C-alpha cells in the first residue's frame, strides 16, 4: 500500500490539532477527506492511530512514531520544492521566517521588506520548540527566537537582550508597582505557557532559583491567550518584554531576585547558503528596534 504525501500531512495535522475539523482547516480541505485519509491507513494496516478522550483525538504511541517519520518525509518534500521554486534570489526570490515573538521579529521583517520589496516573504509563528525544529529541518529559512543554543549548527546574530516580565491588568493590586518578587507572585493566581515555550523555560528557571515550583491556575499555548486571560482578570501572566506591542490594557512588572534575560537571536543553519539570508543578516545591526 502506497502512502500519499497528503495522507502523511493529514495524519500530522490531526495529531497536532486533536480533531478532524481543525486539521481540515489547517490544510484547507474537507473534514471527510481528512477522516478518510486516517481511516484508510487504519483499515489498510489493521492499526489504531487515534483514541478519543473528552472530545479530543489523541495519537496512539504508534501514531506518534509515524508522525515523527512523517515530519521528516514532509520536510524533505518541502525542501525539494523550495530548491526548485526558488534559490533565495534578491530579484525574484522568497524568504521564509519563523518567529517565536511578534516583536522584535516583525521589525526585522519590515526592515528587510523595505530594503528588498521584490522578495516574497512567508512568516510562520509558533512555540520556541516548533520554530527550532522548522529551522533545523529547513522548513523555514531563518528563525528569530530567544534561548537559541550556541553551537556549530547555526549562523547566529544577536538582535537585543530581552527579559521575561509579569503582566497584570491595570486594576490589579500590583499594577501600581514597577517590579515584583517571587513572594509577591506566589500570593496570586499564575498563568503559565505550555512546555516548549521560551517564556516558560525562563520562568521555570526563575522559580527554580527560588526553590519553589508553583502550580499554575491556568496553562495556555499561546501569547495572545495569556494576554486575554490577564486582561479578563484571571491571574498574572508572563511574556517577553518586547514580545508584543499590545500593552495598553496591562502593566508590565520586572521580576526581582533572579535573572530573566535572554538574547533574541536571528539564526539559520550554517549550510543554508542564500543571497536573501546574507542580506537579512547584513541588515540586523542597522535595525532600530522599538
């Protein structure tokens, strides 16, 4: 039985999103089409790939291993397509960028677009772990993230030093302060990010430095969700200081008692040789970040 690329994409999307409907929206196809891909695999090989719990589809251990393999296959297909469609030319090329934070990454993209308007830009956002994986797999050409390891795999350039800060609504008792201690935080409900978030990696280190391991009131998988939960009074959230320009409804508070800083880095695989990448790295030093 030959497994089409579309089937692998459907399998991965269902595993990531937890439903056929969400996977269909991601791939811009019909829900019956997605479920048919999965059903053909299960029936063709006599296996179970998903189990439903509380209305959500969860991949079986076999499915998780298949998704890992599918990720590699899809990545190779996408790499081949990219090689054929473009070669990073500054006259007719394309550049794909993976962002963990909207800012300062968007400032870099805007500066590049102004300097090279003929280059088509594709921007992907996601968790730290997702963008790291996409850069390593060549799914995107370049990433902009904090917490990027210093090793020989990457060509890297620091944009700025960023800090994780707490955010509270303007009506919160702590909103009159400029900074908070760990003890202050532990008196309130806390909103965390999911595993794989660079924000949460730094925050976990902060609490370990104080020998505490607080349980969050709420855990969310994206920055906008944290922001909205904080604005609606559900607790104290945590974001990168320059991670968003949406600060009109919240107060940022520095975290006292331990370092929460990290360099925001532009990085790409060293083997990625593209004219557009060279131009982007060349712009970084001259970009005025807000």
